[in-house]
C-alpha cells in the first residue's frame, strides 16, 4: 500500500517520492548490508515515499530486509508476458512474489542499449499495472533533441506512446520520471527551471489526455545527476514531486541525505 500525503499538512496531495536506481551495482551481500543500515537511517521519515531498486538477484533479499518498514522495493524492468520462452526476462508476477511493489520502465539505458521503444514501454506499463505494481516510467530527451528545440515534442511522443490505452485511474497511479538523457550519470543536472518547465508540460499533457484528477495525483519525478547538494532546489519546484537517483544512491549516507532534504519541501 503506497503512503498518502496528509491533506491537512501538505499543500499538495503528492508525497515526495525518492527512488534509488542501483542499476548493475551491488551483490546480494552488499545490497542487504546497505538496506539494513538504510532502513535505520530513514526510519523516522513518514512524509516521503522511499524506494530502492536493486538488481534482480538482490530483490528478494532487499525486500526481506526492509519488510514492514517505510522503504519499498522496485524491479528495474519487467516483461509484459505472464511467462514463456523469453530468456533473460522477468515477469510482473515474479517481481511481486520477490517483494517488489514498483518497477522502473523505459529507462534511457534500456532505450539506448537494449532496444526499448515507446511500444514496449507501453506493454510493460500495462502489464505492471495489471499485476498491481506501480510503474516508474522514464522519459526524456537527448542533448541533440534539446539543442534542436525538440524537447517537448519528444516528451509528448514518449508519453502518448508509452501510456497508450491506460485509463485515467491507471494514469493517476503512475510515477513518471523525467530524465533528460544528457543529465544521467554526467554530473550535469537540469536546472530547477528546466526541470519545472518539462514537468509542468508533462502535467498539462496528462490533464489533457487523462483528466485533472489523474494529472494531480500522478507523481512526476526528476532524474539526472541528483545529489544531496541539488535535491532541495529541485523538489521545491511546483511540479517536481521527487527524484530517481542513480550514482548518488549507491552511497547510503548520500541517499539518506537526499531523502531527508526532500522532506516537507512543499509545505
Ligand atoms: C538514473 O540512472 O536514473 C539516474 C538518474 O542516474 P544518475 O543519478 O547517476 O544521473
């Protein structure tokens, strides 16, 4: 069950959402050591939705380590079929059985290196929702696309294609991660204004395509070189509901600091 914002204390109904994408880092042992210490470091944080996305091999062990805490667990990908001859793939049911409640879909590294398209993002998103997983759907433009003034068109295409056939109720449950490709792992983050422009545009499109309620409930988080030093200025933006954190999340102290600096930023 996802935590809800306190409507009296928060000016927005959306709790900040902070997720760690560990990519292909951490053995099972390393992941569990981290998870056990991390759950203690954030145990008093009841106003941020916190998620760890370990590699598949460590998913179950991390889920056990954070069971009955305020930390959730995500897969980094899933296949849309229930089962079958798909070597190297993993199904929604396998993720949920291992303890995941969330799944990252369409990360730019999947799009760049593994042929992910808006169509496969759409299939995975529908499969995740059907299985009760919260999809964290990644979108974002390349540097060439930004320089060519195509950012908003790229976002429109990715949202329209990736979220095709979703109902408004399903769209409301989504987490959309705006991750400009030029900011991922480069140390160069989008400015708060660049992030807010993109996020506000995404929310406008969600409003047009799924209605006002879905647009208000959907979390739109930012990803791309988020660190303890820049999270506060990002999450204070009206439409920036949190962050997907790669590199900095590998360090427990840095990630715990990012969580703590995103707290109550919108009160
Ligand atoms: C990511 O992988 O989703 C990401 C945002 O990475 P980084 O924080 O390292 O830029």
